[in-house]
């Protein structure tokens, strides 16, 4: 058994699923919204990256520099995801955020957007999966028994860089501090003058961009299709729930645990058993820690 391959696969999956889970956690803790349209955002970002990549391939300068093409595709996925996130905010958060039973209404609204959006993607692009161009070249680095290929190494580095920039922006910028205030206590944040509607657009654009990056990185292996976001949505929600909704640290820890679970299960039992072992593991963790590994669910949210 190639344990080096299992290790690097687990870290790659942890980075991608952690990116999704952090976006879900930020959305819930700041806006109180369970974004069921995250899977649609994932798929739409993949198609946006594919379409821009297909156009960019015809440009003479880009055709001579594959890494430049990869950067353009990644940027297109992030921008598309952010734009879809803003659209979801305008349709599913702004009209109902101050209405009774907002959590349930928001869940139903985002689910409706996901179902309708998936059918729109199916109509526009058809059911056939679309391949993305090579993003990170064809290099390879070896550390003993661990071999890091371009797709896995690039995915790990891209995820770490974007998450680092995101967390730094949330720590040092005015808008980022407003989002952090919303995550800590949304009611108190609104009382001191932080606009819920304006901050909602920033939150959804930020988390949509994270979904766009995860889409591009994961689509290197699984291609782009209208229904490609369903499984990542399930796994992103699983990681966020397991880590504790609202906790970035918990999402990172849970992503590593579930990433290793998926890599080990796929290697020893087969890919068809991944979801089974994943949910058994999640149930075991939630039985021990009902709020997740590092859950910081706001008491005001529970009232």
C-alpha cells in the first residue's frame, strides 16, 4: 500500500473540503443562513472557469504559457463563484432576513435557487462533463516515499494562499472586521451600526469565491457538470457540522480528519464506501461533541 499517496491525497482533499466548509461556517455564523445553493455556486463557478479557459486558449500569449492559462482559469472560477454568491444573497437573504422563521425560509429559498440553477446550467451547457485545462503544469516533487504531483501540490498551495489572504483580510480590513463582528454576535453588530444587508453581500461574495476556488481545484479530477456540486455540498456541510458551525479552526481540523478518512477508505475498501464511513465518523464525533469539534454556536442564535 502506497501510504505516501494516501497522505498527499488526504491533505489535498482536506484543503479543498476545508475551503468549502469554512465558507459554509462563515455564512451560517454571520448571517444565520444555511446556504443550500452552495452546490449550485460550485457548479456555476466550474462552468465559468471552463468557458473563460476555452476563450483564453485561443489567445497567442496565453497559449505559450500554460501556467498563465491556469491562473486565468482559477481567477475566473473565483470571480464567477463570488458573482453567484452575490446573486444568492440578493434573492435568498435580503428579502427575508428580517422575517419570522428566517432560518427555515432561507434554507428553502437557497434550495430552490439550487434546483432552478442546476436546470439552467443543464439547459445552457448540456449534461456532458467539461474538462478544465492543466492548471499547474506537469512538475513532480519527491520527499522520500511522498510524491507531490502538480495537480495536488498546486491545489494545496492555492487553497492555503487564498485562505490565508481571506483570514488576513477579515482581520485587518474594515469590512472583514464587520464580518467577524457579525460572526461573534449579529444582534450586537447591528446595534452598533453594522449594516446587515451590506455585510451580507460581502459575506456571500467571499464564500462564493471560496466555493469557486474549490470547484476549479476539484474539477481537475472530476470535471465540470451541472450536478457536480451535489457531493461537494454534502461533504462541505459534513465538514462544517463536524468541526462546529461558526468555527474556522474546527472546520480545518474536521477537514483533515475526513480527508484522511476518505483517502484511507478509498484505498482499503473502495470509493463506494466513502460516504458510509464518513457519516459513521461524523455521527461518532457528534455523539461525543454535539456542537462539533470546536463549535462556537452563538447562544443568541439558539434562542
